[in-house]
């Protein structure tokens, strides 16, 4: 996983694709939110966002 992050960071620096970073970060945060709230009482409230 760390190798992937290192390669991604080097890609951003070399290709100057800085607009990709916020998109990736938001997608990762949404994924983490859905994974951790999958079996909790918060689930119905999260599904209303989508």
C-alpha cells in the first residue's frame, strides 16, 4: 500500500496532475465512511445522502 502511495505521489509531481488529488481523497473518505458505517445505526442516514 505504501508503494502505491509513493508511486501516486511521484506521478502527481511529475505529470502536474494536482486536480486528481482532491478527487482521490474524497473518494477514499466516502469509501471509508461506507465501510465503517455498514452495520451501524448511522447507515440509514448515510444512504439518504446518495
